[in-house]
C-alpha cells in the first residue's frame, strides 16, 4: 500500500474566547497518502481553515489544539515544532509540506 504521509486523528482545536468556547475543529480524522490530493469541503465556518492552521501549527490565540494526533511521515507534530532542528531532515520535508498546505489554504479562502 502507498505510504501514508499525513495522518490526522481525533483533532480538536478550540478557541477560548471571553464569550465562550468555540469548538472550531471537533474530532477530525483523515489521511493523505503519497501522491494523493485531498480537498476539504464544507460550509463557511465549518472549520476548514482552522484544520489547515492546526496541521501547520499556526493556530492564532485564543485558539489551541487541545487534543489529537498530527503525524507527518510517522512523526507526531503536535507540540513538537520548537523541538525540530536544522539537522533533522524531516524539517525540510515539513517545510515543503507547509508550503503546499499554504497554497491549499489560499485556494480554500478564495
Ligand atoms: N480567531 C478566532 N476566534 C474565535 N473563533 C474563531 C477564530 N477563528 C475561527 N473561529 C471560528 O472557528 C470556526 C471555524 O472557522 P474556519 O475554520 O475559519 O471555517 P471555514 O474555513 O470552514 O469557513 C468558526 O465558527 C469561526 O467563527
Ligand atoms: Mg476558511
């Protein structure tokens, strides 16, 4: 079977606002295999953008990934962003992946 590059499991990203908790992403799971393209489809406000921001680990405050697994090439990315270093070849892969997702995100927002 083709290699799984990205695996999202039980992802929950909430915004802790003064008005209350916004459950922007609530238990989302999907996989992307090598060579596959994945589109996120849903009505406005359903969490497409926040899903992409979560994968990239750039969720703005007061948002936070509160639960779930984000694996890229088998490496868990949640909370690990600051631990990667230049000698880690996976960092390059992650950056390329990030660029791809940014393009993807622009498409979603257009
Ligand atoms: N900075 C934020 N503060 C509070 N709620 C937010 C913030 N950003 C997004 N949300 C909420 O998260 C939910 C999902 O938003 P979003 O991912 O942008 O939806 P989509 O991209 O599918 O239109 C919406 O209810 C939105 O209002
Ligand atoms: Mg959006």
